[in-house]
C-alpha cells in the first residue's frame, strides 16, 4: 500500500444502510451536513433506497453524490458461501449463484469506478460448520476474486456473524484463497459483539490490519448483558489506537461510521463522525509535524 502523509478529512463518512428507507439524495445531503465526505452505498439499493444500481441510474447517483460533495468509495455486497458441506454439482450451482449475486454489485462498482465491494463469507446455520463448508467457501472466494479482478474491484470480507468472526482465522482464510484483490472490510465492533474480550479484540485487530481495505467503525461497552453499541469514541474499543496503527500500515482507504446503538441513528452517526474526524485530523497533523 502507498504511504500517505496521514488521513485526510475526506476519508471520513458513513455506510448508507442506517438510512434504509431514505432516498439517496437525502442520505447524501444529511451525511454531508454531518461533515462526512465519503459513503458506502448498500448494494441492495432497490430495497433500502428505492433505486437500483444499474446503467440507467448510476449517472444520476454519481451526480447526486458530486453535488453533495461526497465520494462513493465502496459498495456493500451480499453473498453467503457457507451453504453446503457437499462438493457435488448441486453445491457448485448453489455457490455459483452466490458468486453471481456478489458480481452484480461488483459490476455496478466497476461502472461507478468504485474500487471496493464489501463481501461476506456466510454465517452459522443448522447443520453448517466452518470445517464442513471451508472448501466450498475457498473455492467460491477464489472464483469471485478472479471475476472481480477483471472488473478492477477489490473484495473486502467483513468480520460478520459468528461462523468465522476471529482475526487470525480470517487471515488464514484470505491467505488460503491467495487472491491479491481480497482483503477485509474491518468492522471494529463485530469481534466484541461475537463474544471476544478486550485483549482478544486487540489481537484480532492487530492480525487483520495488514489486509484491511475498508473500515466500518462501531464502538461499544462490555456489560453483563453483552457488548452494547454506543457512538464512536464513547465506548471501550481502542479506536484511536486502531486508526494510528492503520496509518502506520499505510492505509489510505475510507473510514465509515456504522452506528447501530440504541439511540437515534442520525444523532449517533453525527457524534461518531465528529469523533472520527477529530482523530483522523489529529493523525494527519502529527504526521505533518514529523515530515
């Protein structure tokens, strides 16, 4: 990765999913008012924003984003490769269908000149284990990565769900797939949500850092009732440390708020973006003083 002088304020924004049910022009306007300058649009935009991502709508979406001063840096793709223990023709058909679902978002990203598509491995289901589905997952990710590479798209696996929400295990999976355009969409809160304690979460974050291509920021607090999400900067996660470590790794991708706490989504997002901008700006100023 290219080493930059530090983060720029343009790198801070939010994912669009929290605005589900809101038209994209309004999403863009609200995010820009909060100080965001980048956005990840949900790939299922027809469901969440009442507009498809296709050749007939993409020019208008890009115009709306430009008018609001936003850059679309990634799309949220959907797929589930943890669907079968079998390795037969039926399994291949099922996995190919999931690859095709992900590629629909990758084609939209390519047309929009958006470089990153969030990707899933799959989640726990009755009768499904990581050991049993691993060969199918690896095969599907290899196929998806190769197809995405032709489109100029990088896939970022999100640490999502409970099937493989573990830093070292995710790194081992990416290394087994062996694709140069496959990394991680790091969700900062999901390791803790999956049951990892503070020390384990820091180890998870450290493990995935060299492979991060996009960041969804959540914060939260460990409680007797589990990990409870709060606005970024108001919880227990080492977010300032993480952003500093990303900078030293040469990370130059987006940093998105993804507030999922119990307060108002818009208020939680506003506070999260304000915190992230203060950290990112400080990192840039510190780096500038050393040059």
